[in-house]
């Protein structure tokens, strides 16, 4: 079970959704029915520097001088030219000095070597235990201590996440095995302690007591929000159950972990290879002879293992429909064992929901989401499906027309053959070939990494008055020589955070894009560390921790630890020229930077609601919004230019590429809607009810889908996100709908409008998770519609379902 009161769940402890980018519906992907991938995120902390180098090779960052001093007003870098140089210039050869420096990783003093994670872990545990005891005593320690429970829980969470989240980044990105091993060790140890705390009665009871008492002055809105977030997470852990039900809860949770693992490994494995799919040799006509010759045959029948490369080639490229059909059915054929694992998982989730006193797993999962209830989600999805079905059917008609041509050799409009599941990829491929002439020049030469980073800085400076300033990492501060450090500079507030960019692929690094929160924003000057009751010199044996005294921020009371994030991508690189990005990579960089800016701007008093620590069905909104900006001609005009000639991107070239991108997009989106509906229906199961997952899927395809279901298949066992998302797969579509609406409301007229940027910043981004997202979205949308949306009820969900998503 995923809930963890002190975690991370929404931001740190486990692979975190904001880290991930769903793949957009491009042509390449519209050909595939596989779900999108998800990736992790993590956290860390460091002191933000005051004096930033304006050139990568120039001035040294002065970390010591950086902290604790109000930042001067800094003029934004000269429109980002040095950014281009930073990312497009030749890389230094990796040097040992980068990894073993006196500054420590992220300029954390203690982290000069991998083994330093051990004393840090022990120190963190000691300190956290002291805070746990302190909170436990609070209900009988007088009004001041009781009042401090929220703050102390937040501090406790920050202490643990500060190390865990940093270790998550190191585990994934550090090239040295010693660091990875030590980070794994620290991560496991601290996570297991955190899991204990998630069911800690003393913490829970103190929190309940704090919420029940009248404080003077009353708890602030933010304090209450933070407290309720903790409370909901505790409740999800079954903390308040009577002993017998609690025992059953633990039993089911353990069992579900095992079932989840089996389900995921089934979902990512090819189908069982036997028996092979039998395809009459004649049906392979039209495939390249060398391919056909290599396929094993017995008496004129080709024998192909389902899920094998050969089988996939046939399913996609065989001109004969019969061959495609046989291969398709083989690849998705129902496997009773795998179906059994899924259905058992769904039934146990429902039972666990019953133990918690809820009507379904969806009810459990949605309690802290914008959507709130299963019927709200269903209202949203049906509204969305209604709006998209016609467009998806139009896409199907395009493909059916190609099929008609292929069958009869001529186009007979109005009399289209049915389009089957095994036709989709084949005719999509043909459609793309028709649209994309070989003469279409590529876009990548207009998007060197440095050009795009410069464009991002220019965009943020127009919208928010915020720009990036290159800073030279101190020795030991970064984990690889290609990692670049950017200080994020607000024209009024000075440095507001740090973004490390680890953009290039290398051996051992995950092949995906992610945003890791290494350190969250939090107010630190009012921490009452003395009250933790630790004896003088308690940490002498372990050395210093990662705490900072914080920085003053103009316009805010107190001192704050500044956010630190890492962007990881796996772009290819070439020693002889700048790294050039394909369109999908440009979108990815914009997307991840949307998360990073949410972390930078969402600076709250409390760690637990800062930046991307908001409802998980809202967290993708700021990043998806960036995908709208990147497609806008006036934004592209800010930066897209040929890396050799400096020529701006020709609008017609871009339009041709976008036409290609968006073709068949409605069909892809409709497929996503059906998947979200399936996820919803499976998790709406009531306790004790059995589910026939195949007939639910078949019925859904018949009712909502635009391509008929295929007998004998059970694709649902390949839908791995049913485990990780469990009733929240609608989230990405939901955030796409909101992003489309917000972009058209605020930025359609002028995507570079400072006024609109400020509105978004002040009404939404700066709040992180500290304000009801419905209120924020309603505020941004404005008018009667905004008011209706701000209510966050069923009607609001349906309204969002009617917003543009394609
Ligand atoms: Zn994302």
C-alpha cells in the first residue's frame, strides 16, 4: 500500500510522478498501444550561492558567502548567451577532482566521499527519534508544544526526506559504484524507519490532539493544510483500526506487494512462448523474402513465438490482414495465470478498502486527490470520451480509407471496410509515410541543447522575471563532469534556487527523463532545535548534518532553505558538435523544466506542501503547460536557430512537422481515455465482488472504443500502470485538460505576456500544495466558469472533461 504519512509519497519516498513524463501522442507512439512509462524523482539540499559565475570557466562560486545573507538584486544574465555556451561548448574530460572535492556533493559539507552517508544516516536517525519522542510528549506538554506539532512533523519529514531524496538521485545518477552502494544502504535504512513512523500511534495521536484544540492564535491556513495532509496519510495506513482489522490490513498490504510484483513482471515480460502462433506461409506474402526465409516453418505453416521480434514485425508490417490478425492475437492472447494475478490483485485491493471502511480501492486512492470521489472521475472521463469520440472516429476513417484502397486498389469513399485492432499499426505506418516525404528537413539542427536552455531562460524571464545563471560547480559538488549547475535568479528576490542539469546519456544512467527534488523549500529560522531535547555535543561522533541556516528572501518573512532540483534526461551527445535535440526531446526538456519551475516558485513555509508536493492529479499541470508554450511560434522565435548558420527556424518547416505530430492524435488520446476508464472500473470493485477483467474490458471497448475488441485476447495483463496508478490513471488526461484551458485563457493572445505570467505565478505556482488546486485553477480561469470550477465538485469535473485535450 502506497500511503506514507511522512513521505515522500507525494514527492520523495517512492518514484515520484512529477519526475516523469508521459510520452505525448506523437506519431511514433500513436502506433503503439502500450501504456506510457513513469519514472522516479528524488531530493537533496545545498546552500545556494550568492555570487554566481557568469561564465562556466570564470568566477568561482562562493558557497560560504552565499548563505544567510540577503540576496542583492541581480540583473538577469544577458539574455542567456552564456547558457548556450555552457551547454553547447565542449565538455571537459571527466576528472577525479569533480568527484572528490572539499565542498561535498551539492555543497553539503559532509558529503565529500561515499562513506560519509553512513554517519549522516545515523545522525539523522538519532535526531529524528528525538523529534518523534518530543511530538509524542506534546499532548501533555502544554499549549506551546502542542501548537508546534505540525511544524515538528514537517521538520521531521524534511530531515528524513532530505537524505532519502538525495540518495534517490545518487542511486539513479551517480556513476561511481561506491556512492550507489552507500546511497542504497542509506535509502533502505531510512525508508524502513519512515515506514515505521507512518504507523506510529504517538505521532498520530499528537496530530489529532493538535487539530482538536483551539489554538491562540488559530492554526494558519497553511498549518491546517499540512496537518490534514499528514492526517489523511496516517489514515490510509490503517493506523486507527481495531487490532483484528489492523492485522488483516497488514496481511493484505503484504500480499498486495507480492501480487503487484508478479503483475508488473508479467506485464513487462513477453507472452509465454508456447504454443507458437501458426501462420500459413501464404499469409506472409508481401514481407521481405529474407525475413520470411528466416521464420521457422513446418509443412507450409510458419511457427512464431508470441511477443517475439518476428511476431511483432508481422503484426505491424505484414500486408496480409490474416497474418497480422494471427500475430496480434498471439501477442495479446489471454493467459489464465496472468489474468488470475490481476484479478486477485483487484479483489484484494477492494477487500483492503473494505477494511479501511471504504467502498472501493478508488475511494481510498482518491481521498487526497483533486477528483476526490470515484463518481467525479467517471463524470470527467465520460465527458472527455464524449468530446473525443467523433475526432477519434475520424482518425479511424482515415485509416479505413487506406485499407479500402489496399483491398480494392481504389478509393471508394462512403463504403469503408471495418478497421480492426491488427489494422491500426499497419495503416498508421502507411499514413505517416504519405504525410512525411523524405525531403522534409529535420528540426533537430534548430534545437541544440544550449539554444533550448537559452530559450527557456528567455521565456521565464519574459513571463516571471526569472532567469538562469550558469554557475561553476565547486570540486565535489556534482557527480559527473557533464552536469551543469544553474542558479535560478528572480529579478526582485535574487537567487531563489538551484537546478542541476544532468542531460546526457551514459552507461548505467536510467534511459528516461525525470525531475528530482533534492531539497524542498521550507522556512527554517523558527525551528526550535533546542526543544528537541538532545544533549550538548550529541552529534560530535557523527559530524554535521545537512541543515542550513537558510537565506533571507525579499518579500517573505524569515529565512528559507532554498530548493534544489536535478533534471535528468538521456540525450545523445556528439563530441564534434553541440547536442541536437529531436522534437520529442525539446518537449521533454520544456516539460521537466515545468516541474523544476514549480519547485522554484512554489516556495512555502512548510516542506510538506512545497513545489511539486501537491495532489498527484495536479502535479503534471505545470509541466504539461510548458508543452503548449514550446509549440507557440512566438516562443520558438525567441530561440530556435540553426546551430551552424544561425538561421531562424522556418515557420513552414515547423508547421509541416506539427501536422505530422498531430495526425492520428485523437485516436491516441481516445485510447488513453479508454485505458483510464478501464483503470477506474477495475478499481471501483466493491469488497467481496469478483471481477471478470476480460469482459469488463471487452464491454468498455464495445461501448466507448472506436475499434472493436478482439476475442481470445487479454491486453489488460500488459497494462502495468494498473499497479502504480491504481485508480488514478485519469490524472495525466485531467492535467492535459487543465493545461489546455489555462493556456488558452491566459496565453493564447500573447504567450510572452508578463501580466499573464504573474497571474499564473501568484494565483497558482507560488502555492505549491498549500492551496486547494480547484481554487487555484478557478482563480486562473476566472469568470462564471472559474467560479463553478473552484467548487471542485462533480460539475467541476465534468467541466474539465469538456476542455480541450487533443
Ligand atoms: Zn512530468
